[in-house]
């Protein structure tokens, strides 16, 4: 049996500020599929034609990059004020890899264990042309790379060496091949089980069934797939919690369920808590909102904040980022406090 526990008293600004004073002292690691998001405006009706090919020339404007996939978790953590960040993963020896390094350096992220693969590996990149009609067809690089066992072993050894000094480790799997596979997640489980003083949080797009005895973040579509049913409605909190309990019987640990406009739920074998999403009367862009939730909840819990406080902060942070259009946004303390006061 389970009960619904909803917090009636919202978190106070003084509580948020106190938690954020502790967040900056955290030591956080992120392992996963790091990518670059490359945005640019595109005009596909220019009436200019290439002399060489005779094809119409498209015009690009305002190119900009940001960190994507696991990198978006990192930039969210940095925006929240985490000052000691380490990354564990791979990039290619190419223009996007150099841009990724530059973006991490701007955030003062320790990239010692971001391995550069010299050949046979394209830096994972989402190129996103934006026209008057919105985002056009993406051109992706590196999302089907294959990583050698030798390089993964180096990364795993680096994590094991770093874990005694980490407060939080976030595990991200975005793509089907590049870094984490079911077999590698099992080896990661064995490593994590040796360390009891670190908070482990996973966000695994395809392989949630393989992580064991830690906090797993899912959305309702992922939850439905993991329990073998067709769909779970975001609005149906009772169904979300019931199916979450079924999943926890298989993988242990606890779950954080993002439910879109219906909020966020936390479920463990001993407690259930939910927070309702804020009502936002504006155009929204939900790309990357799950990364914001993972970062904000993990950072808050890493300080020792309780589940209720961590849910409230994650909810406020997500409300900030979904209002930032055509970008994988982040949320700062000031933005979170401003959002709370609306």
C-alpha cells in the first residue's frame, strides 16, 4: 500500500537561499553521452543559386552552440552554482569536440576524464536549423558511435578513483551506442555499490531496467515502456505511483517521475511525494526540462535537503527553463526566486 503525501506549505525563499549556499560547495560528477547543440537560423527561399551546382543556396544566421545531452545536465548544475564539476565520457578530435571543450572550460568544468577519441568517433552533435516554421530537420553527428571496451574501462577506473571525493554522481544515457550499454551499466552497478556516501542519480533513455538500487529519473512514456504497457497518462498520479512501485520491485532504489504540466513525483518503497507544476500562461519549450529537474533535484538532495525541498526547487527550476524558447535553458538562484514570486 502507498499514500499520497503532498506538501501544503511551499518552500520559503530563505530555505532556497540556505540550500544554494551549500550547493556551491558540492563536488559533482557526470558520466554520460555529452553532445553539442548547434543552433542557427536558416532561410531556405533565397533565390540565390550556386554557380557550381545550380541548386538554391540557403542562408544561415546567428549560429550559436550550447552543451547538450549529458552536457545540458552539467550546464544546469553550473547555473545552479555548483563550483566543482567533473565529467566522464568521450568526444571526437573534430571541430565540435573543440567547441565542447571550450564550452566546458567556460564553466570551469574538470575535463580530465573526457576522453578524446582520435579516430572513428564523431563528437555527438545535434545541428538544429531554425526557420520561420520552427525547428527544421536536424542533422546529427556521432549518435551511433561505437566505443571500445578499453576506453570504457579507463572511464570506469576514473570514476572509481573519483568517487571517494564526490557528493553526487549523475549517470546519463542519451544515445543507443556511444557510451553505456546494458552490460556496461551492470559493471557500473558493481562499482557504485562500493560507495555508500555518494548520491547516485540516473537518467537513462533506453536502459532504465539495468540500473540497480539508485534513484532513476523517468518520464511517463519511459515508465510505461519499462513496465511493459502502452501508455500512462501524466495526469493520472495514482497510476504513475502504482506502476512505479512495480518497477521498483525489479530495480530497487527510488524513482523521480516527471509528469509534464502535472508536476513531479518521487516514489520509494517507503514514501511517496508529489509537487504540482506551476501554471505558466506563456509559450513553452520543454526541450531539456528533464535535465533541469535531474540537476536541481540532485544538487538539492546532495546538500542534505529533504525530498520535499528538493522537489520544490526542481519544480521551480523547470518552470524557469521551459519559458526559454529555442534553447536548452538553465535556471539560476535569482531566476528561481523570481519565478517563485510571480
